[in-house]
C-alpha cells in the first residue's frame, strides 16, 4: 500500500534503471523528444539521476530522495539542478501513467531559485569593432547575429533560399546543433520557426558576403570546410576569441550577440511582445526578466515624451486661444480679490 492508491506490488518493483532503458528505447524509436534533447537527457541521467536512484525500485523513491538529488545537482549550478528535476519529474510522470507508482514524488519538489543577471550586451559601436576584427569571411555572420537575434544553431543552418534580401527578411526553418557531431533538426518550438526583419545595411552586408563567398552545394549562407556547416569549436578557437581580444572585448561570448540584438530592439522602442517574437520565445517573461533595466529606461523615456507632449499641446492651446490664458490669469480664486486674500463669510445660522 502507498498513500493515495494501490498498485500491484510487482509493478512498482521495476528499477529506475530498467524503466529508463525502456523509455529511452521508445523515445529513440519514435523520434520524440528530438535527438539533441535526448542527448542532453542522457547526460543528466548518467551524471546525476542514475548514480542516485538508478538501482532503486520505482515504488521506493520518495520526495526526500528527489530533493536530495536536486540538492546535489545544485552544487554544480541552479540551472543544472533545474534540468535534473525536470528530467526526473518527466520520467516519474511516465511511470505514473503506466501505473507503476501511485504518485509522483517529484511533483511538488520546488524548482531551485535562479538569480537572473542581465546579460553582457554590446553597443552598436562595439558590434562594429567586432565585425571589423573578424576575418572578412565572417563579418556578415557577426552583424547578422547582432541585428537578427538568431541563435548560433539557426545561423549555421541558414540557407540562401530562406533569405529575402529585397524585403530584408530571414526565415528560420532549421537548426544545426553540435554534440560531438552535427545534429540537424527543426526549431524546437512553433514560435522558433519564424521570419525576422533585418536593417537594410545588414541585408546589404549579407548580399556582399554571398557575392564574395558563394554558397556551396548545401546552400548554406555561412559554411565551413568544403561547404559544410561551420563547426563551433573551430570558429571559437580560430576566429571568435582572437577577434574579441583584438576588439578589446575579451571574454564576450558569441551567444550574447543574440542578447545584444534584443537590447538594441528594446532601445529602438520595440515592446516586449515583438522582442519575444524575434527571439522565438513563447512568452515575454524571459525578455522582461533579462532586460528589466532597459525597459525601465524606456518607460522613463515614455514618461518624458508624454510630459513634453502635454507641455507642447498646452503651449499651443495658449497661443491659439490667448483669451483663455488671460481668463485663467484674471480669474481669482474664491475669496481672493485683487491679490488680497479675505476670509469667506460664514452664513448666519
């Protein structure tokens, strides 16, 4: 017996190891989740979940066991602890659906608190310094990353057929991730499949890039050796790090060009919903948390503009209707005569 219901004892005796093996085989056969996600789950299972709970019968796993697991993962980072909890909860939910346990011990385990820090972003001048510092073959990649907010995986998968340079638009339909090998796939969510507008100057830079460095057989806008996808370790070591040092921006990660694009859009007056759409996010929550100070500054600017608008309209009204201004100046307040304030008379009772 377990609190909340009853299951046949033999069903709960299956070990977490055995259950994981069955789930893993089914996931690989169906292709869900995506291969890249499955590789990430493999790592979390191997490093954290299996050593702690792998040999345990499913029915014996308690909430305290899950909390201990999350706490150990949290010693690495709160992000890792959150991922470990997510995978453990998902697997135990599946065991619950198969009626191998009567409740999910991970269901109410709290997510570790993550202190959000605003990302390091660049000014337009700093972006230009970086673009000038990389070899000419990669100049357009840097500029497009900064002004489109595409992910690295989306940039290296970008094909010429998905560019509409006259209309200054880029369509995101594919991604290429890397985990020891290249993994091609579709964007993770429906929102990640999107069309992004870019400035005219950036469209011209991309067009010039394609004139100098035509796409190979694979049709990739940015390609590595023999026309294949750009490998991230090579790019980081041979291109990005030297360029960041040369631009006096050592330590700036390529992924933060995506954040830079978001911050520039906010500075240009874009609202959170539009910024989230450009990033391929499902909601504005992440945008508002990452760029709170920028939105506060924009909010102050809106307040200043509203004040200036009111002042301008009031001044214009006074100019067009001087009699109104004179009337306001001449009309005394109740109880005031010729600048002398007199008390109001009390009515006789």
